C-alpha cells in the first residue's frame, strides 16, 4: 500500500489541507493519512516531536509530508530525506530531523527540479505548490536524483541536553499533550537504571519544589496526585492522575525540570 502521511499547523478551517490533498490526488492514487493539522502555529519543535514519535509506526515506504514553515518564501531550502524505511519531505528548518535520525541511515536531498512542482508556485504556500507534488512524485517512483541534489548542509534540531548524576536528572519541558501531561526531554535510556517504581521523588520546575511519585502508569497514583511516569513516547512525563498537570503547575515549553531520587 502506498501512503502519504500529512502533518501541518494549518488547522482544518481554511481549506489549506484540502488543497494539498487535491494536488496529491491529481498525481497519485496513494492513500493519504492525516497525522495531525493541529500543531501550534509555527511551532517547529512541537511538530518535530510528534513526527519523531509517529513515523516509526508507519509501513515501510511511507512518505511523510510535514509542513510547519514560518520561513516560507525565504531562501530556506526544501528537503527530501531518505531513511532506512521511510521518506520525509518538508522545509529545511529542523522539523524532519529528529524523525529521520530515529528512523536511521538518513540521506538528505535539496529539492531543485521545478518540473515536479506546480506551474505557478506561491510565495506563501509551498506546502501545496512544492512539497505536496514532490511527495506525490516520490510515491509514484520518481528517483530522488531527478528531484534534487544530495546535501550535507541542513538545519539540525534536537530536544535539548539531559544531565544525569547520582542524585538527580535534569532536562526541560518540550510538549504538553491533550490530557495536560507534561512531556520532558528526559528519555527512558537516561533513567532506566535509576528510578524505581512507587518511590517518592522531588520534582523541581523552575526551582519550585513539588512532591511526586514515580509509577508504572497513571492509575498507580491516587486521583489528583502528581506523578512521573515513562510515557508512550519513551520520555518522562509529569502527570496528574485524572487531571491536567500542565494547567495545575502553570508550566510552559523550555521550563527547566529536575528530579531528585
């Protein structure tokens, strides 16, 4: 099955996503799947996080088209990235890189060939006029070499440094999900040999201390209790059992997190 998966910050009100789907469907009969179109406008890192944690669950050969593009119309490049199993298309602003690294064996191409774009390219809608047709041509089998040139120059993106000591682990907030769970950049590999389930811990958010418990899943804490767990994305989450931790703790992306154990 041929699949193109879409991720944007366009929302569904204005028809932008529908226009992209129309372009794709005029070139290929591939199935189009929506990852999400509710990325916070212009939030490249949020989009990169969701793409990184979604792409590995798609079939081999899927083309991921990610357009969160505050630099549209400037001289920023458009990229195709091949990996061990899937292909990513989008702007050169870092949005594709964490997913590409997780998928492995990345090769990067700068999109060059106008023959595979729409005839009249808007200055403000490259998602429709460049990236959508490029993704469709890729899924139809057009070679990457026909679409662009290999490059080793691209904008990198990561989720920040994690510091682990014998007494604590420190990182930062990178995302809030629909439930208000606070997802940090502290990955499971950093803490798998340190934390013990059902142990009380001290949680510091911007140096404000909170008591919490490290548990296997949300319901192992009391209703309304602050907890830390390893979420489905394999990062530490700060949660409130059946509540909204992000609202209660009034945190924002990039806030500093430290956990002592």
